[in-house]
């Protein structure tokens, strides 16, 4: 993801207002498995740990819309 850390530091979940972070490789694999066969690409994502939501990043732009997010348990 090419978002500068200064930009990532101010991004928040639109639902919970908690901070977002870059998804780990393992989390991305989980998202890709969940959405295999759909038109949604989860090559990059932002995760809100407190809200349990994941937001896709498409073409370098975070899609911070509730409709685009999915419920996501970031705990193994």
C-alpha cells in the first residue's frame, strides 16, 4: 500500500471512529479466501480492530464506506 504513514495515522473507521491499520498478510489471505469467486479484490485492506471491520483498498485508494466493508475478526 502506498499510503504515507502520515495519512494512515489520521484515517479512522467511519463507523466506530477508531484508528485503522494495514491488514497483515495473513488477514489479506483470509479476506481473499472469503471473497474467492467474487468481483471484489482484496489485495490490500485497512482493518479496524475495535470495530471488527475491514475496508478494501482499490487502486491505492481506501474505500471507507460501510457498504464496501466486511465484518472481520482480526484475532486468529
